[in-house]
């Protein structure tokens, strides 16, 4: 299993930059999150698991792998809508996966080349595909391309964790960006701890 790589240097930096985050890091210890380097497969996973619970997402990801193995555009193009839907997703998500397959097969989206591009260009290219929004693109940056400075405003759990950490009743974009800039260049590591904290908050 490949995991997001970070260590004492990143944790020390974040702890110096933000005392409350530092206390959370000290209390929590090192966190591990798995990385998926099968780029096209991971994009299908992210589309399929948008806007569902973590438990449901794990089930859907498992079903996709059990039914199709490592997903490729050509493999999915040969499957019927009903076969794809049978993993537990809506027909709308099936249509989004179809759009991704079409973009990859036509060359509109060269998935394997994304790792060589900047964060901004990756997001721009991915969000030009129907069904892929900022959240999906940012999860891809973190968990497939291993980019180290991503804090997603579109992720509810990230916002929930940030509000809990700083005792906020609401969180506007300006305040969010101020904290995000504080975490840079290790925003992804901060995100791991905000996700963890969000699970402790009712």
C-alpha cells in the first residue's frame, strides 16, 4: 500500500505556523492515507463516490474493483450502462464516467500526462469534463498525484474540521483562504488532520 509521504519536517513547520493545529498533530500522531497511482481508475472512483458517505464510498470502490479490476477507458467503453450502474451508482454518474471515457479515448484528456502539469492546469483540464468539479479534481491532486499543498474548500469535512479547530460557527471563503495560506506549502498534510478532526465532531 502506497501512502502520502510526509514526516517530521512538515509536521514541525505546521506546528510552528499554527499553534492549534500543532496541538492537534501532537494529540493525533502520524496519519496514513492511501494513494492510488492508477490515474484513470482513480478518476472513475472519485466520480462514483461524489456526495456519498465514506462508508458508502468504500463499498462502491470495492465493487468497482471486484467487477472491473483496474479500470481503463477502453474497458469501460465496452461495458453497458446497467453493468456500470450495478456497482451502486446513479445513471447520472454513469453518464459522467462515459464522458470521462470519451475524453480519454479521443485524446481530449491525456490522463497519464497530468502528473507533469501544474495544479491549476490539472484542475482546469479535469473540470472541463462533464461531471468533474473542483472537489473531484482536488481529491485527484491529493490522492493520485500526491500534490502537497491542497486544502479543498469544496470538501465539507475539511470545512467542518477547520471550524472545530478554531471554534468557528461559520466559515466564509476569505477566512478559509487565510488559514489555507498559513498551511502552505504543506496544505495537504493539514488537510489530513482536519479530516481526522471532523470525524470527532458531532
